[in-house]
C-alpha cells in the first residue's frame, strides 16, 4: 500500500522567474521537505496497525479530554473564542496532559530567550509582551527563569500578557505572580491587530501598542488559532524595538528524514510512516482541530522570517537567531510530538532585501 506525505508548498517556477526570484533565493527560506512529496510504501497489515493506533488515540482523546462535540469549521476568531471559553477552567490540566507535561519545559525556553536577551543587551529595564497568553502559564515560567538568574535584582521587568479571550485572561489574572521587581499586566487584545501609531485602541476594548514598545515578544502555542499569521508577525515587527527578539514555539509537522528514534525491545528504531501518518490523520484533526481549535502551524515558521516593514525611509525585517525542530516523545515514549522553536531578531534590512522578501511572500499567496 502507498501513502503520500504531500508537500506543503507548491511554488510556480515560472512565476518565480518572472519576479526575478531564483531557486537559491527560495532555498534560503524553504527546506526541501516543504517542497517535495514523499511516498511511503508498506504492507497491508502495517497500515491496519496504524489505523488501530489512530483509533486508540481518538478514543483516548474522546474519553479523557472531552473535546467539544461540534465539528471544526474554518477556525475563525469566533470559533476559537468559543473553544477557549469552554476550555478556560480546565486548560492547564488538559494542556499538560496532551503534551505529557513537556509544555512547561517549552514555556521555560521562552524564559531562557528573555534571559538571553537581557544578557546580550544589558538593558536597565525589560518589557515583554506574551501573545495569546491564555491562562498566563508562559509568563509564570518567564518570571521563574528571570528570578532564578537574579535578573530581577538588576533590572525592572514589565510583562504584558495579551489574549482575546476573557475567560482565559480571568484565570491568568487570579494566578499569584509574587516576584520582586516584576510587574505583570493582562490585557484583552487581538494578536492580528497589535499596532497603532498612537498606541490607541480602535474600539476601546482591544489593546494596541505604539511602534518600538517591547524588547521581547513571545508566542507559545499561540499561532495555530490565528487565521492570518502574517498580520501577527507584521504587528510584532512594528511593536518590537530595533534589536528586539521574537520567540515563537508551536507544533511542526514531522520531517521525514529527521524522525525521532523509538525504543523497541533492545533497539532504537525510526518509524517515519508511523509519525507522519499519525500526525496527519490523528494529531491535526483530533487533537489540534477538534480539541484545541488549532491548525497545523508548520508553515508559520517559514513565513515569519520573510515578513518586512517599510517605516519612512527605513526597512525592517527579521534575522533568524535560532531554529529547532524536534520529534519529542509523547506518552509511552512514542515519537508523536513534533515541536519547533524559532527565535528572530528585528533588524534593519535594505530596500532590495525588503522587495525580495515581499516577492517571495507573494509566491505563497501572502
Ligand atoms: C493554546 S492557548 C495558549 C495559551 C498560552 N500561550 C500557553 O502557553 O498556555 C491559545 C490562546 O490563544 C488565544 N487566541 C486565539 N486567537 C487569538 C487572537 N487573535 N488574539 C489573541 N489571542 C488569541 C486563545 O484565546 C487562547 O487563550
């Protein structure tokens, strides 16, 4: 039997040529695994076994995590809002459960990123915006890391958590953040509409910010519920100070030649078909779409470094500081939790680079 793991990007060579974009330009931004189909061949019994694992996964989610009953729609802001209003009180427990507790480690990495920024830039004060902050778990871990590094003894820390959902914010506001020299503030806002030149809210309800308001922006498991990720990245580019850092972490589909190893009896084996099949047929529809109102976020990691902004006669874009994709172990040590983390820095770019990035984005229909 055959299973095709379809490419995510289908860029027309002809159109690229017309725009003067070479294959070398594209290779800088898009790795091969996004651009080619991968074909898997396997026996009938193996497929049946995969379908059985899928069935167990679906039953497990249904029984223990009680997802919403309605079928996923277009995952627009109203639908995502309904999911998180329903999930707010049980969010922490469910999120720890679906990630086998790894989510706390991921959130600490956001804290590490803020600490690294402080060490590199030695500011007197640091301002951090956590997008799609939910119940505030990421800000809590950022506080712990900054306190454990004694950073809070050296500088004032202002943390803002932004979310669209009042029920999630309600839980965040009740959490005690008892750290000296750390100010936390939670605001209602739309991550797709972060910036306004005067920092004023358009409707008196959703917060917006002036250009260059923050040193670091973090977004942990926050981009998958957003139907226009590019608008989020453009807003982040505007509200970050020059040299500011953006930390983005979420799921990333398995990369067929970078598969995790699984212990079976006394051997470590790679099972690429197992990983890609369960991710496409199980993780995306059952866990991401149904339970969390989420999409596959893989392409967002490749769109972010292409976003740029013209401010007067200056051009701004992002420089990649680090990118990691890992096939992490889920329950029973199964390699079913592919996750990625990207850290970029706001940097001045040339007009030529800005034009090139805009053209590449247009090839993606963005
Ligand atoms: C999976 S939770 C993540 C929460 C938190 N970052 C964490 O690490 O636990 C996703 C959050 O994104 C929020 N969200 C979704 N779309 C949003 C938008 N357009 N603007 C602001 N928040 C949004 C949801 O309300 C929800 O609280």
